[in-house]
């Protein structure tokens, strides 16, 4: 059995975590912030899709009160209320990619890998967005792990 692994250049990672319960953030938050602190191009965005009307706490910090919406920053970590706008996120990835690398004649240089781990329906939404946003100047390669 031969294992073939393509060589790729990884300039930046956007780690986007969508979850319902703010308590789930705590177990992984320290690891993510430590990784971000040692790798300049490791970007983290957390989306809390369920609202606790008594306030949202994560890692013992009071992040949002009842009247706030949108995004806040805690130690440079972006935390959003609501669902991620995947179309906008993928557009931002294309813009960033093209600003750094431009449009290349080599297809491998025009690829952005998207790895999704989550429920099947969730992964299908992201996969469809990747298909719709792909073009010759920037092609999304989707890799899914579903449960």
C-alpha cells in the first residue's frame, strides 16, 4: 500500500468554529489562543448560534450583554453572535488569496482548501458554497468529515 500526499504551501489558516453552547468554547479556547500567539497567520473566528439572554460567558469572561449584537474581540479573538455568512467568508478568502498570490496559470496555486467537520447537513451547505464560489482564478477544494 502506497500513501501519496500532495505537497502544498500553507500560508494562512482561518479557523472558523460555529457552535450553539458557549460552554463548549472553554475546553478549546486556551489551545486556540496559544496557537494564534505563535503563528501570525492563524486566524480564529467563533460563532455562537444560540443566545443566552442572561449573558454569554466563555472562559469565565463576560463577553456580551443582552443588548449587544455582532462581533467583539477578547484578547484579539473574534467572537460573533449568530450564524456565519459562508458566502461572505469565502469571498473574503478569495480576496485575501488573490491579494497575496494573484492569479496564476498553475491550477495548484489557485486552490484554497476548506476542511469541515460537523453534521452532514452543515457540511453540505459549506460544500455547496465552495462549489458556487469556485472559479478559474480561485478554486475551493472541500474536505468533509461528517457525523
